[in-house]
C-alpha cells in the first residue's frame, strides 16, 4: 500500500518560512506528479503547487513568487518551501502523488500563521 509521510508543519509568524517535506513509501509505479494541496475552514481543498515528471511545475496564484516546490521522483519525494507566509496561508496541507495506477494522499499537516 502506498503511503505518504508529511512533516514540517507548525506555527510561524507572518512573514516567516516553513518547508514541508513529503516522501512516499510502498509500491509506487511511475510517478506522474507530486504536489501539495491546502484546505481551510472557508475553502475546499485547493491545489497549491505541483511538480511533474520532467520537472515542470504549477503554482496557484497565491503561491506564485512565494512558494517553491522541488523534489526527486526517483526517491518518491517532494518538498514545498513557503516564504512570506501570511494568515491566509493557514490551513491543513496535504501531500499528493499520482502514478500510473492511482492517486494517493497524505494525512495532512497543519500550518498556522500568526500575526
């Protein structure tokens, strides 16, 4: 069974930096993409950033110029560096992985930005 292990969440002051690593274990088969989603009390889960096989990336409008996604799909890992955090970034962040067979989710890690 594929499992995604997330870490790096926590509380940070506005303007601060957090990095969220994620590593997959289990029978992963030819990853298409890995990414990070965010869910808040006011909004459904939304895609924040995604890394594709071949190293192309996608960022939501709110993540552009502040967040950087990187990873090594040969090691089933992805990391999201978040800079210039603001209170609107508060939420539960979920790591995702899509391979040729299925899509998988992590359990989520809480990020809280304080003023």
